[in-house]
């Protein structure tokens, strides 16, 4: 029963590939329907395992009990709970919970992500489980890219942007270049983690070469997606991750400082001369046009102002998830109405994780959201301190040293969280970001949680 549940949870990593051309929103509907069905089935088999698999169920009960004492699990639970509460007390509770055909988000989807989060924490209790999950995620990312290539080439039955379209940006099987960009950053995190652990001493093996190939593929996709927010997030992630590595290892400090300096200088030059013919010829050169005068930024600025006013009207729990449309109507900004360009876009979201959560879930929801990352930071530093203490005790007592989390692995965690948060300043969360966010948070709980307790629970299987 539990094995079936684990397989289904791994299957969710293929959600990104699902496209239903028979629906009005082909890139959205199939994904959330697939995810909910698979998670529901995983939950059913998990519960059946608890009922009929006495050999493993007692250990899982103890593991669950320990999990709910973990700060990060508590923070995630608080966020989901307040998210649902904000919907219940919002202006349209029904819509907050069920969402609509176009978005497929709301409380019902958040509940499924929470179930997914708890299930993978309950069942993925060994390193090999997570590595297998990451392989599934890589497979999903590659298939997403292949779909985009086929659609771009005009293959019959594949929908999306064509390579010949003016201003082409890669959409993959996601349908939105902005989410393609952050998605491949997450999959690159999984790929780099596998290289740093499973293939650390086997970089010329077929598995490692496959990962290198997928990373190169993701890099091309990232450039073709040409998303400025994700690009800034990537640069910030590289700088912070390298900074962390330099801080933890004096031997690397000089080389990493030089590397960061070179990256910053090159990017700075490309941004400064983004209008030149040479830079314009670079694929995805749109990412270098980083100014506050860009139309997309101006549109967002209007949305953020409307969201802020909505937050001030209902500061505690906000208007409820999915209800930004009501804020937009109540505080319509005439600057947004441009007849020559059509009515506008993005009226149901503020296009920022900050303003969307403030407006829709209030200060309580926003603080609960922030608390997840504060809790992650706490676990991160605590585990680092505990790791050094455990290593010293093991040396003094001549005991075997537990496998430590390497500085590079820690830098990867720092990098992906920074990239996600930076790009989120100008984008809102959807299913393809939520599934990766909850996966990374669950993995961080496993990686930086109390490993002594986890080891004891494993021995009691």
C-alpha cells in the first residue's frame, strides 16, 4: 500500500507535462485535475496502509508525531490553515475554496498541496527516495521542454507559441514563459543536487552525462523563455550561493569572489547596452531590458497599488484567496484602461507574491507565508551548528560520523530559495511553482530536521 502511494507521489512530477487541448484553458485544467486525482489516490493507499500494514504503520504514526514538532512543518501548516481561514472569512468563500475553471487554485488545490507535502514527508524517509523523486522531476522537465519544441515547430496536435511568431518566447507545456523559467530553475536545483550527491564521484557515468545534458537543455529553455524576473532571481541566487560558499570555505573565497565579480560585470554590461544591435541578437535578449519604464513593470505597479489599497481595507485576513478581482473592481485605476491597447490584462492577480498574499490573505497570511522561510533558515543554521558538534563528538569518542550536508548542497538550497523569492516579487504562485515549493520545503525538512530522531524511527520499522 505504502509503495503504491510513493509511486503515485512520484507520478505527480509529471503534472507539468499534461496539456488538454479539448479544454478552454489547455495548459491549466489538465494539470490540476491530474494532480488532484493522483494525490487523492496516494492518500487513499496511504490510509489503507495505515489500516492494514501493521509492520510499517506504527513507525509512520511515530514519524508523523515527530514531524508536527518540526518548526518548518508547523509553519507550512499555519500558512495553509490561515489560507483556508482567509477564504472562509473573505468576500466570496465559495470562490476562494473552489476557484474557477481557468485558474484551478483556491483552497481545494492548497489542501491537495498540503496533503502532498505531508505524504512525501511521511513516506520519503531515505535519501534514495528523494533522489528517485528528483529523477522523476527531471523527466517531467525534459518532457515539458520537448513539448515546447514540438509546439514551436508547428507539430499538429501541439498548442503553444511558434518559433516563427513575432517576439517568440518559449512556453513549453506550461503555456507561460514566466513559469517555464522558474520551473527550469527548480529542475536545475534537482539536477545539481543529484550531481553533488549520487554522482559526486561518477561525473563521467551515463547518469551524470544525462544530467549534464538536461542542464544544458534547461539553460537553452531558460534563455528562450526570456523572463526578466527569473533572470534577476538567477543572478541573485548565484551571488548569494557563491557568497555562502566563500563564507564557509576560505580556500574558495578568492576564486568565488572573482567569479561573482565577472558575472556581475558581464551582466551589468549587457543590461547597460541592452539596446545595442549586438546584444539584441542574443537569444532571449529581452531579459536584459531591466527598467522601471518597461510596460510590464508599469502594469504591475498599478496592480500593486490596487492590491495595497485592498489590503488596507481588510488588513487581518484579506479579501480571501482568488478574490483579487473584487479588489480590482472596487478600486479601479483608470490609468490601467488603455483603449488603444485593449482593456489590459492580469486583472485577477496582483502579479507579486508580496501583494497577492497581503491582499488575499491579509497580514496574518503574509506573515505565515514568510514564517515558512524563517523556519527554513532556522533549521538550516541549526543543523549546520549541530552537524559540527556531532562531528566533533564522533571524533572525540571515535564513533562513525553521520553523512554531513556538504557546503555545496547547502548553497544549492540557499540559491533556489533566493531565486524563487526574487522572481516572486513580480509574479504570483500557480500549481507548477507550488508543487516545487512544497517539494523543496519537504526536502529541507528531511535534510535539516532532527536526523537523530529520524534515524531512530527508521530503526523501529
